[in-house]
């Protein structure tokens, strides 16, 4: 599953003033046996997550790839839907 992670970044405008900007990072997810794998644009494995971290600190199970990617986006401060 291909998806984009959009993160807010600090940058400088043409006059050297600090501004906020969004960076779009293309990623690919695989989901097998309950484990989430995330790959970057160079097809390098950057995340191997075998469980769903729950809010209360316990370990849960991802329902499917959409659930796993939604967790990853939330955990990485995704900007957008």
C-alpha cells in the first residue's frame, strides 16, 4: 500500500524568517501476520512494528493494513486526513 506522510517542518523564507511548511514523504506499507512494515522511497525498511501500541501502554493487535497505517500516521504527526 503506497501512502504519503505529510509533516510540518520549520524552514526559512526568502528573507530568512522562520516559517512552517509541509513536507510530503512517499512511503509504502506491507502488512503480514499482524506486523507492519514501512519502506521509504528507496525501498529501505524503516519501520518494523509487530504490535499496536495502545494509549494505556499495553500492546494490541492491528485490525488490518489501514489500521496500521493510520497508527503510523498519527504517531508521526501526519498533517491532513
